[in-house]
C-alpha cells in the first residue's frame, strides 16, 4: 500500500510538471476565429486542484517542509512582494488570484525539493519530457492542425512544429531543458552497467530534433551554448591551478568570438532571418522603459501589465507599439514592470546567491546532479534575454528554479556533514 502511494505521488508530480509546460489543454481549446488569444478557463481550475493536493502533501510532512522552506528568505520575500502588490496593482481583478497561484507554484517547487533529491528530480523530469516528446511527434504527424503552427500570429510561422505546446518557441525552450536533463543522465557513470542506458540518448536526440523542427533559432543558439559550456562547468571540479588557466582561455575565446560576431552582425542577422532590432524587440524594450520610469519602485502589480484593451497600461503599450504584443520579450524587464526595482533587486540577490551555491555544490559532489543547478541557471539567464519565462504562475521554469535553490541548500548541508564524518573516520583509522 505504501509503495502504491509513493508511485501515485510520483505520477502526480510528473503530471503537474507536464501541465506546467502549457502542454495539451491550451492547444485543444484554441480557436482560429477568436480575435485574441483564446481564454483558457480550465488550466487555472486544474492548478487550483493541484495546489490543494500539494497543500495536503505538505501537511503530511509539514516538519520537513518547514525545515527546507526556511533555507531561502529571498524567495519568500519576492512572493511577499507579489502578494502585497494587490495594494497598488492596476489590475485588481487579476493580481489577487494570480499572486495566490504564484504562492502555490512556489510551494510546489519547495515540496519537490522536500520530497525528492536532485537525482530523483532529474529522473522525474526525464519521464515528463519523454511524455512531451512522444505526444509532440504524435500530434505533429497525426494531428497537424494541432501539432503545427498554422494560423497563429497571422500564419508567419506556418509549418513549424509546436507539438503539444502552445507555441514553437516555447517548445524550443522546453527542449533546451530536456536536453540538459537527458545529457546529464547520458554522462552519468552510475548508469554504465544498466540495461537501458541507451534511453537517455534517445531522449537527447529527439529533443534536438524537436528544436530543429520548431525552427526556434534562439533555442538552437541556447542549445549550442549549453552543450559547449558543460565541459567548462565540469572543469570547475578540478583544483584551482587547473581551473584558472581554463577560465582565462575561455574568456579569451569568447571575447574574440564576440568581437567577430559584433563586426558581422548584419550578415548574421540576415542568415538567421532576423534584423538588428531582434525582430522588433528593441522597440518593445524602449516603450517598456518609458512605462517603467513612471512607477519604478514597485511596478504596476503582479501579472498586471500584459492583459487586454480594458487594462489602461496594456492599452497604452499596444497603441504605442501598434500591435498586441503578449509580453516584453525580456524576463527582467517584465519583472521590473510588474514588481518594480524592489522586486528586481530581491530576485537578483536570489539568483546570484544560487549561482554561488551552484559552484559550491558542483565542487562538493562528483555526481551528475552536481551539474544540474548551474546548467539550469545558465539556461534561465540565456532564455530570458529575448523571452519572458522568469517569475511566472503555474510555470515549470519557476518550479524548477525554486526546487533547485532549496534542494541545493539541503543537499549541500548533507554533503558537508557526510564529508566531515568521512574525514573523522579516516583520521580515527589513521590513529588506530
């Protein structure tokens, strides 16, 4: 009975992660004749139920949850700012419920860190991404009206694969994370003798194929960057005499490459099918900066900026841009617009702290899960330069950020204790 309960809990986690990717439901209810993005009344209800179940699971292990939850004050401060923004939001009908759901999203991430080790989380993610990959191929091949981009954005991306995800670019970003997960499992030495060692390689290959079929050039660039930087992160486990020359060499190579790229920007933009405004993103950022300086400290309220013509801020942005832009195409800019400089500062402290802990955790363990935090944090930074997947409700990207932060705090402590006891035993054995 207990084993069945554990398996049911894992199924719950995998399905929650699956739906937090925007998979399945939004594309099934999408309507071509709708003037704006089709409203999804089902997903909020689904996640409300998910967070109720999460609360019950937390209550079941409330001592463990509190032990983990108090490890990172900056996350809770950011959540507190989002909840408090109901006091100054320009969208009083949206911010209250979205901020509560944001609290639920954060709590689920902490629960994940409480219940499963980072290694177990990687395995659960592999199951979830495997499901997305399988369904994406089924939908794109057997149900192309759902699995391919067709009428969306006036048909400019027609034919690109989106699988069971709402947009081709979102599929590309998800496959970036999928590649990290499967690649880490591929290089895991503990799997060398296992019968199904080939499975992670299949997941890795099909993740790359989906990035190519999605035609997301940003996702392709991020993929190449992540696979290039993995050996560098692995090198951080060496002694400092080896690491410093390597870092200097990488900085020189990156600096030289960046200089060459800057000199060749027009040619590169033409090859990628872009322009030097990053497909109009710089125009959006300019308008956003003007808007931010009107309320720089606290912003306009959580999830209160990009809504509808009934929202005065959204209406101003859309009139100025002359099209219905869905978001700022920059995670940090959307964060400042919603929660102000205060929210940006709190998140930045949290992120920088996580990166420092990531290096410490990497050096504390030789297992593949030691690479997971830094790889994901790198992805999160790169993907939010031109997209907005940072502080979001019901989002797998926020869930993983939270689970990584709290998992590192707990497992690093455990690793230090283990190392201490191991050293004590070695010393005692030497004395005897």
